[in-house]
C-alpha cells in the first residue's frame, strides 16, 4: 500500500492527530492495520472494534495490540459480544470516529449519546444511506464525512474491490466453475456492476435484478439479461445480493430455485438473503458441509448458503486486495486529517474534491503511470463561454 504508507510518513512528520482519540469500527484486516498505523503515526490514540462479527483476522487483531492500540475484536463472536466490543471501543471517549456500516454511530445516538464527538468518517454505502436519513430527520448530532461517495472509492473499491473479492469468496468456499453458469446479481450499483463485470469475465451468463429503472436500463444496455427475481430464481446457478436492502431473496424465490443453487451476499448487512425464512422453509439443514457452506434442503432441492448470508468477500475470502484498499484508505486517512482541522456542524459532508484528485495522482505515480496536463489554451477554453464552433 505505497500511497497509504507515504501518507503515514507525512503524518509522522506533521502529527495532525496529536492529542486526538480515534475510535474505529472497521473490518479488522491487514489493510485496516496499515490505515490505523498511519493515524497512529500522526499522533492519534486508537481503539478498534470489528464492523462485522465474522470478518476479523485474529492474527491482525493480535498484531495491532502490539502496536499500542486497544483492539476489541475476535472472529466468530455472537451478536451480543459484537456490540459489547463497539461499546468498549467507545470507552476511549473518541474525538473522531471511523465507521463502516454506521453501527458505531448508531450507538453514539442511542446508548452512548452522552459522548461528545467532533466528527467522523463513514466508509460504506449502507452507512451513508443511514447517515443521510439521520441528517434528514435532524437526528445526526455531529458531522460525518461520506468517504464512500468519493469518485476514487466508488470507482475502484466498490467496483474492482467488491467485484473481485466477492467472486474470490464464492470460489474459495465452493470451488465451483463459473464459466457457462448463470450468475444472478441483485443490485446494479457500483458494487453490483463490479460483480457482474468480473462474473462475465469468467465466462458466466449474468442476469441482473434491479428496482431502479435507470440502473436496470444501464444493465440491459451493457448486455446483461435483466429480470425480476421471481424469474431469475428459476434460472440462476449462483446468486449474489449487493443491494443494501433486506429480503431481496426470500421464501418464494428459494422455492423456485434449482438443486445446487449457491446463495451469497456481498451487501454490508446479513439481511439481503432472508436466512430466517430459509430456515423455516427447509426440510433439513447440514451446517458446514465445507468451510463457509451450509446446505438447506427445500422441496427436495439443495440450496447452498455461503457465510451464513454475511458479507461473503470478507468472510470466505480476505476482502478487497491491498492494492485497492490503498486507494480507499488513503482517501479515508486524508479525510480524517481534513476533518481534524475543521470546525463543522452536524451533517453529512462530501470529501473535498482535492483529496480525491490527490489520491488518484499519488496512486498513478506509485504505479508509474504518467498522464497529460491541460495546456494554457485548454484551460482558457474551459473557462470561456464566448468561444464557439
Ligand atoms: N472492506 C472490504 N475489503 C476490506 C479490507 N481488505 N479491509 C478493510 N475493509 C474492507
């Protein structure tokens, strides 16, 4: 992660976080460790909780404890422990919070509303949807920076990161051949688009389901079959939910599926596949027929649920590769530094465009890729409204 490492070195020299306490609720991965290392180098005191009960890499958690960070995370914890860990991270009484999915911010507005926070950054689409709703209702009590909405995050992390790591998780869990199979992708946002592109690249027939007419049209014009889930359910060999909404695959769909259908979720929360509904419909369940694979028999047909319906790319694989997290977490690190220097009121704030551009410039430089610069005449032309044809 050369860009994030260079930012960490800059932080070490400038110490933008001296005296600040940061509580983070992020997937505990090697890439997260590099982000927190950069913030620590900048002077922050750090407490970390996991943003998913299954995604923690225990070796990373142990290593971070050795770097003087309070880490409250363990792979496979139950729901109660997961939330207790977030409370422990908040015991640091943070000035700044980093969230991935809005669970930590939610607790700061419900059970820990006594804690005064300067502001925070949110990493993922699901979290931003919640924050915007809180802001619209006047409930959000401090500023939150929408790191997810940067161009660099959406274009690279959501598309290439989620696209590749989701298929990586499905392949590691099942070792299934995707070529010639029908992969149903529910949701054609940035993440869904990435999953669809990668599946197509592996030779799958891709079917997209959508509720947004513009996204559905986009999928159709990109050559994907677009169908309602009721029809896609009968055709799919592999199903991937990436919508951010609940019950996208539910009882009527399970009943229509083929024997051997594989069900995976790449959305942040485990609500997209109605696992409770699947449990009550199933005649029998065999847990752990392989790592991260549970077999449900419905109407005599075997349905294979991956990673308990939790985020498959971080549960059955290692999340996004470091090369793409270098971009997303560099935007995150620079956003934290920007936030630390501001005095903002409650609300959801876009990351300044300059940060987006800086991250892309640094990444290009790290990759040894040169680009053109506008000539003086071109700059003038772009600022003129009198020059026509
Ligand atoms: N989200 C997706 N991939 C990730 C990774 N490798 N580390 C932290 N958060 C992630």
